[in-house]
C-alpha cells in the first residue's frame, strides 16, 4: 500500500509544481505524461533495466537467433515435374 501512497503524493506534487513553472514550463499534456511515467516506475514491482542490461539482453537475443540453423525449404514438387527431368 505504501508505493501507491508514494505515487499519489508524487503525482500531486508534480501536478501542483509544474503549472507554476510559467510560460516556459511544460504543457499540461506533457506534465500528465510525466506523472503517468513516474507513477508507472513507482508502482513497478521490479526496477527498470539499466542501459547495460538492455544491451546485454539484445546481444543475447541476437546470438540466440544467429545460432539457430536456418531451415531450407523443402520443395514439394515431384521430380518428374521439374525442368531438369525433361
């Protein structure tokens, strides 16, 4: 329950603080997106991956797909219908 209270307090602080920033501050839509992103991070059960973890995950996925043998398509045409037979 504590993370929800923290997220609510953080969202309220962002909503109250951002419009006071003046004409150079973020627009209300940007502030709303920022609040949603912050709340999603606070309510996440596990912390987001760091840049190095993301790169390592992409590297592992690329290695896994590269190591898979490529299947050759089996031609279902009978040999007597091939051009080289005649």
